């Protein structure tokens, strides 16, 4: 049975590392490669990582949901200069406390079905927001298909944009949703506001053009053909249908309306989703629920939840920041009854 516990809000800009998870499993892991079909026929390819304890008892399971762009099952993005391996590291961390994970290449990425080769309209449908939300739900169904998983002790863990998709999937699944939810480096404002802030900080000369493009996308579901090349990385031509929903999705509003036990993890040195400005509405939403969520903002920690050495360090490489790793493993082990 699921372990139900009252969750107190613990939001602090400088948080001390939590104690290490109780009951560490050292028997090793086993890995299973999986392929499964989505609602629109796309094939997703992924890795199920199981702790060896799963050979003698049911174990909790977590679906790991990747962030934006060309990000694979391990959390690596072809646009990043080094390997990040965030999702792979999370999978290995959780296996160490008796929790299985399923992580997948996103549609259009790596070993999953690739982007349609021809036709902008077909590509827009392929990358629609609703398809990505459905993919998260289908991945959960695939997780439950494996006999080692305790169906009453599952969770979504979404990173960055993946946190928005996890929230949307949880809302859509209602009573069939996983028992717990982890929002890692999640924006607390609609993406339209986040993009506005990012461009305003880094390229203010492009802000007026970005506003025009976003308004057109929200109105029509298409990226304007005359979008400046400098903005096409943010607003690629094929992403109109996705962005129409993503730009206006309100994570704080959705979080306030679901009762799912929730942990929010964030790095105080995140330069993409800036604390506390970009995340405060989500913190407030979790704090004001009937069942409050927990929030950890770790010092000297990047958007990718890695320790940074200073202002010039983007925090791509290296292990997960210790405060994040400790909180994540202890919270999930306790909440899911590992």
C-alpha cells in the first residue's frame, strides 16, 4: 500500500543538505531496454532501471520526464557542450534506495521515432503539446506493465519543461495519476513570462520582436514565417502547436488544483528559471494547498541541479548537488514507501 504522509512546506533560498536516505540497497541494478507505442503511433525508446531488490519484492517506480529541446533519455542535449547525464544520474541515485525508473528518448530524438522528414504541417502535429503530455501518460502505463513495479507507489519526476508536462499529465489523469510528483527546476510562471524575462536579460534588443512572435503563436498556433533567425532557436518553425499551449500553461494554477504529494527542487544559481522571481507563484501554490508540498532551493546549484564553482560555471557537468540528491532520495523513499 502507498505510504501517505503529511508534507510540510520547507522553502528556503539557502537550504542545508538533508540526511541520507535510510535503507540503502547495495545489491546492484538490472537494466531493461523498452520500446512502446504512443497514442498517435510514435515509438518511444527507453531504459527501465530496476534495483536488484525487485527480484524478491515489488518496488516503487518513477517516470523521468526530460526538459526542452533535443534532450535524450539520459538528460543530454545536443546543444550543450558537455554531457549532462542528469536523468541517468537520478535513475542511478533512486535505484540505490530501492526505486525503479523509466526514462525515454523524447519523440523526434535519438532512438525514438524521428521527426517527420517532410511537411511543416505534419511536423507541427507531431510536436503538438497534447502529444507530449500523452507521451508522459503512456510512459506511466509502460512502467506499470512491468511486474516488478508496485502500481500503488509511482511518481512523475519532470525537469524544467518536463515538469510542466508532468503537471499537465497529472491533471489529465486525475484519479489514475501517479501518487507523487517531483518538479525539478520548474518555472512557476507561464512560459510566455519566462521567455520574456530570459530575452529581456540576455538580448533586450530582440524583446519587441519576441513579443510579436509569441502573440502570433498564441493566436494562430503557428510560428510566423518572418521570425528573425536569432529567435528561431526559441521559436522553431515546427513548434507552433506545442508553443501555443506551452506559452500559456500556468503551472502554479495547475499545482494548486491537484492533491498529489509534491516536491519542488531548484538551484539558487539557476540562470534560466531565476529564483525567486520565476518560481514564487509555484511555491505559493504548493504552500496553500490542503496537502502542502515541500520545496528545496539549494545554494550554488544550477538549472541542471549540479554544483557550480562560481558565476561563470553553467553547471552542466559533474554529479547531482549533494543537497538535491539527499532530499530527492529521502523524500521519494519515504513518500513511496521504498
